[in-house]
C-alpha cells in the first residue's frame, strides 16, 4: 500500500508522458484525429520505428489513445486520441503554446 508521502499524481502522470516522444505523438493525433502508424512516423521523422511502437503501446495502456485494427490484408491499424487523451491535451496545449513562444529565451 502506498504511503501518503509516496502519492503524487502530477509526478506519476508526468513520469509517463513527459518523455521525448509522447507529447509529440499526442499532438499529432490532436491535429489530425486519425492516423496510421506510417503517417505518424512521417509526421515525426526523427522517431525510430521501435520508439514509436513503444510510445504508442504506452499511451494505449494509459488509455490516452485508442488503436483500431481492421481485418484487411494487409492489416490496417489506426490510432486516435481517446476522450481522456483529448482532455489531457486540452490541458497541455497552453504549455505547448508557451514553449513555442519562449523557446529561444529559455534555450539561450
């Protein structure tokens, strides 16, 4: 059982979403609500296939994005933000805007 001093919802969520790729993947899915794996990979050109796969699995496990597999040959898989993922991004968008606006000042 967790002690009260071990419980920090902000730290717990940021530990899983504030990595190098998660917010970028979710941002792309917010801009274009349904994307296939290859479309996501093209929209984030410096992410490796392995890292994109791991990131998508983690976000799906957190219920921030959904994955739908269509029984076709070859199989078609589409990703989209869930309601929870959209709610998360609606709260993160001001931070993204702030980062874009202040990047140069912070990285001098």
